[in-house]
C-alpha cells in the first residue's frame, strides 16, 4: 500500500503549544476537583474540554496529511492471459468453459476494470501458451495453445521491461503450468504478481492417462512391460477400461478396473511381445466401460485430450551377429545353434576346431605331401588352399561369404567389431595369439560387445586363461581354485537361481515364482563345473550349483567391463538339460535365446540416433543426436548426417498432408563424432526419425532409426483442478496477492495506492478543514452541555 504520514508546517510552535496545553490541563483539573458530581463525570468533562482546546491549539502547527501514490501514466503494468487448451475444460455443472468465462472477464467492452487500470498505468497486454504473445485487446483468445508456459511467460515479461518501471503483473490462469515440475520456482526478480484464478477448485468428471513407463527385458514370452497410471474423477464404482492398440487399430491387450474416489490414480500393467522387430508404436486409450458412465456422452467428460497416450517400443532390427568359437565339436553347439536359429534377430556364426595343430615332425605323410592328412583325397591340394601340418583344422558355419573367418579368429579390430558378441566354448588360451587376445578384450571394453565363456576341460583356469587379456574379462578369479578337488571334478551339482538371478527377467523362464521353482527342481544335475576362487567385486552371481553336501559354487556370473558386458557359465555340460524330453529341450532353447539376447542388448552400432526432450521447453522440442563411428569404432568427424522425421499415423487418424521433413545435423561442440539437430513437433502423437550418414566421398556409412511420442496435451491436462497453491506461492514470493475475479474492480481502484517504481506525493492541510473545527466545536459543546445538565458552574 502507499505510505501516509502526518507532518507540521510550523514546527516552531510545538513547544509553546505543548506548554499551553499542560497549563490548561492543570487549570481544568483544579477547577473540576470539587465539582459536586461523581469522579466519572468529572473526568468525562475534563477530557472533552481538553480535547477541544487541543484541536484548536493544533491548528497553530498547521498539520498536513502527506500520502504517496503511483504517478498516473508513469508506470507500466502487464496483463497476461492464459491461452492454452487447458481452459477449454468445463467445470462440473457449468454451461460455459473456463475459457469462455475468461474471455468475458477480459473483454474491453464488458470489463470496466481495464479502463480504470489504464487511467493510472501504461497497460501492456499479452497472451501466453508455450510462448508469450502481444495483443491489443485479447480478441485473439482461442484457447488452442498446446502448453501453459506460465513461468516462462512471467520471465519473458520481466526481461522485456528490464530497467523500466514495471509496477506489477496481473495474470489470468488456472495455475497448471507445464513448465513447472516439482518444487515451485523461487520467482526471484519478478515484480508483484497478482494471479486471478480461472476455474473452480471442485473436481471435474474426467479420465486421464498420466505417467506411462515402458521397460524392456530379454524375457522371451513378454519382453516389453508397460505400466500406465490412470487418474479417475467422477467415475466412482464404474468400470474403467484401458486398452493398448497398434497402428492398424488392432487391440493388442486391454484391462479394466473399478473406478475409485475422485483424484485416485489407478495403475494398469501390461506385458506384450511385439509381432515385428524394430520400432513399433502403440496407443493407450482409456474410457468408461459399464454402469452409469457408459451412458455419458463424450461431451460430458471435462476433456478427452488426456484420454490417450502414444508410446514407442524399439526391439532392434538386427541381425545381431554372435561369433561362437569352440575347441572341439560338442553337444553344446548343437543345442545352442538350434535354439538361436529360432530367433530371426540372432545370427550365430561358428568357428569350430575339428583338429588341433599338428607339428610337422610328428607326421611324415606320403612323399611330396604337404597338406594335413585329414584332407587327403579332397579337392585341390595346392599349398595356398589347404591347412598345413602346423595349423589347426577349423570349420566355418553360417558365414556371410567365403572370406569371413577364412584366416581363423579375427586378428584386426575392424573384423572382430563386426560382431555383437563372442562365445568361447572349451577352447584353450593358446588358441589365440597375443594380438587376438588383446583385440578380444578391446572388443568388449571399447566396442561395447558382449562376451561369454562356457565351461569345459579347456576353459577358465584349465584353459590357461589366468593372467591373460581374455582372463581379465571374466567376472571370476582364476588365480587358484579349490585344491581339495579337481577343477572340473564330476561332482553332480544342482542348478539354483541366486538372489540376483530372481531379479533378472532374462535369467528366468516363467513369470511366476512357483512355476520357476518347479522348473529349476526338474532340471538335471550337471557333472562338469569349473571351480574358481571367487567372484570379482562388482560382478553379480546369477546362478549357483549346489552339491549333495550343500556346498554352493558359482554357476553363472556376469559383470560390466568397460562399455560392454561379460558372463561366465561355468557348467561344462549345460546340454544335459535338453536331452530328457521335448519340454526340457524347449526350456533349454529358451534359456539360450534369453542369454544371447542379454549379451547383445545395448551393444552399440556404428551409427546410432537418440531422441531426448529439451529440458524446460514448453513447445516439446526434441534434440536428435546421431553418433557416428568407423569400422574400428572410432568417432568420425567429417561425416554428413541427414535426419528425416515423419509423424506416425494410427488407423482412423486424419492424414497430416505433410511430407517427411529432412534436417541436416551439425557437429556437437565438445563431443567428437556426434551430430545434433533440434525438431519441434507440430502435433501430438508418435514420430519416427531416420538418420542416413555418408562420408566425404559420398559413400554411405550406415543408417539408424529412433522414435518417440510427443504428448503436450497429456502435460497440459495432467490436472484439471486449478493449482491454487502454486499461484498463492507466486503471489506471496513476489509481494502480490491472489485476486478474486469478482473483486477485480475494487482491486484495480486500490492499485494506485500500492508501492510502484514511480510515485508522487500528495499533501492535504488539516488545520483549516471543516473536520478539525467540527471536532473542536463538538468536544466543547458536549462539555458545556454536561455541565449545564449536572448544574455545574
């Protein structure tokens, strides 16, 4: 409020007036001391007469009443009005939407408060949704904005008038700001803000899909889990159904629950297995299913803009290539190959040694023969076409061409990095040269590949991997084992899931604990288990083997290693699981596929694209980042990256009529090999982005695809009840107040009396006003009347 003070124009008369009043008071007290009336009447007459004389004496001081107020037209004042879709909501029982009511409140023809405000201030008018827009008279109000950037709009006003006399901001909004998450901002630096709450605080009738979480696992039956929270208001006791549909309009799965109390958030959970690989889009739709709500027309729900959400699921297109290296043909490969052949995204390439290296002095052969006797009589025996005596005999299976693995295990990084994972099965460390072993380690640590070693007579410590680059990859210690028994002693052990194994979906075959325990109890005992000293810090024991004496040894251990992941399956006869019957064989195949899926999960490609929403951006801007690597997985600095973005349409959606947009990504400062481009979506729903990368010569380096969903409507309609607490916090921290719409006229009339950047003083003399003389006359007349009534002199 404005400041008002009482001052005196003739302060030199203060002491004489004070002395005179003291003398008068003493004289009056002496004259009334023997009056024949009660003490109460004496003091009443004394007070009235002294007050009248004091009022007359005060005129000698010439008192002035000095007040301050905002100087007319010298201060700026902003009126900011919410123009977002959230104001299309109708309050329960209302005939007009909140926006229609607001349009009437700010209409110049129907709001006298704007005229009063313009007399005292230089008024500036604005609309806001995702951004701040200037307006002359609010006629542009259509309540079509996709977001309510309240905090951004207030900051924009503050910055626009930085250094200028801005007296305050009058803001009309429901307070449901899409750019305020969590704790309210500090609102530091803002002028006084006076919020006018739009809408009623009573809950409205509405169903809303709110938080949606999508998680993926290597669990084969249902690798995708969806959890959606549905807010229910006004549907207590009715059935609320949530269904998941694909882009063709087909219902994938659905579930229903009974609606709870107003404001309740009810969780729905789905598990599904996408029919297609790669990027898939789904839409969640909620509706009232039965009961009284089934008869409610669509228009009677407060809004349907928050009744659906689009979600993107990327299962990867593959093929994910896995290199299997075995020291000898064995049963394990038979079951592994059969299992992975059923997954079209997994491509198992095998390099199997059928004969070890044979030193020349051990075998003489026939006269003039230079090739391995194993190949005698087969095909061309030219020296460059056959395996030598001192070379192992290797068989290649499922190679992409005649050149792949022709020289055995890859020696160059670019050759090995073409795979996503490597499995070693019963092959000793001596099989690899020092360079090959080092390349295998960097394949995991730098390329980010997966690595798995299977148990056997020539694996782990028995294979001589202690103090080797490959041994360093393993999640178990190989320095010494249990000396009391042979390292691969044929002691039967029973497979058991460890605590961490129960938590990993890829380590289980069934969703329920009872079925999983029954499956484990039916598994056969394993007789070949490599013993190790222990598990490395940071590694996780997924499964153990328990012998008849109750001792447990690690059976399956995993860990992160650099950018990749490694695993050790210490059972050397895992194949026994699939030899009993068809059901066990199916279980073994599923276990192999889930383990292989886990190995290749998150293995980076040479070209990758990711989408991330820009923080605190009310327009839903998405940052598309493409990372490019060469064959050795080194960042590429000189690539040309093009990103094509298009919206995803569902069955029944109206065509957008917009062609896919092609954008040129630019290098990211501070990150070599990264290219980025922002994209601002124009509609809610799913989007697909494809990146094409070429080098300086124009040769294509690779492609990548990603998808996301933009649901600004979901954020805008997350709450349909005005956020009064946020507006109260805003007013309190900025020195304003929350203004009721019905009190706007009175508020605006008092507004000039509040403190403003430019103020003026107004002085009103009190000494010759009728009020002052009326006070003195009234006091003296009252005292004279009392004396006459009581018969006093």
